[in-house]
């Protein structure tokens, strides 16, 4: 009998980022991430060069442990509730990091489709490519590019993901939303999904306003990751007709 989806997700994490780090390991990782986030987020709208340097030279080294700690099966469950995945779907993930979550979706939900992962960090993308080779997955493309200038054809994607990102607090956020809207198919089943840690989340009124301004219709905002001690929000929207 085939193992359950939850068991396969757990195995996927072990195969990609390993076991959940110890408290001692995470104490060190948290110090590093806190210092780097301060460089990026202490004042909004830092230059892209600052963000690239932080992720390439520092955060990329600890990111597997960050993912191992924050990866949440409840996110998979919630996502599949609002996105009615078809095996042939095309998905673009912006600010995709090392693509652990995307690799799982590519295998389990869209085996006949394609996931394009867009990230600024060369080092993060190298790690993602190494994982894809290790898992022998070919329906995923890792692309080094900006979320404000996405090298994907207009009206071609069934789903756009922006996961675990603080982009909504950046002046470039509206440009990210515009690009997401541009590449999404304008159908009732197309979805834009943004997930963000609880402490980075904007007020719901502001989120709705941003989505409306670029042609999205707000669907829902749901909390997840509580049991995993990584509380986050998922915001779901679709292109307006």
C-alpha cells in the first residue's frame, strides 16, 4: 500500500533538508537570520544588491535548517483546499528559495505539468538544482530572475505562488502582484497564493486593497502552521473576470 501524503511529505523533507534541527542548532541559525533580516528589513525597500548579498553569502548557508523547521504539512493541506490541482498544471513560484516545497508539489500534484521557480539568489538556486537532480525530477525549472520581471509568458500559468516571503512589505510588492496577474491565465480556477509569517503580515484591509488595485479578486486569508510552531497566513486570490 502506498504511504499517505503526510508520510511522503515527511520523507521528502528528510531527503532534502534532513531532520528537524535541535534547539541548540536553531539558536545559532536564528541569530544569523535575525541579523540578516535586520539588514534587509530594518528599513523598507532595501536595494536589490543588499538582498542578493544577504541571501547569497549568508542565508543560503542556513536555509536548509530554516526550511526543515518551518516546513508545514498543514500548508500542503490548505493549499490543496483552495487550488484544485490538475496533473498538467503550470505553476510559477516567486522568491522560491531552495524549492523544497515546490519539488514536492511537482512530484505529487502536477507530475505532467511544470513548476518554474524564480529567485534572485544564485546560491539558493544552485541548491535547488542539486535537490532536483538528487530527486531526479525534471518537471521543475530553476531560474535566476527578479519577481518584478518574470521571464514567463503572459496568460500561461494556472497558479502563482509567493511563499514565506516578506515581499508584501516592500515597495516592489505592487510590481510583483502585477507580474503575477500578467502571467496567470484569466480563468475562474487560476489562483494567486501568498504565504507569509505571522509577524510579517500586513492588515487584511491593506492586502485586499493591493490585490484589487492590480486586478485580483480576494478569496480568503487563512492561518496555518500553528502545530508546527511556525504560525503563518495564506492569502488566496484569483484574477477578476
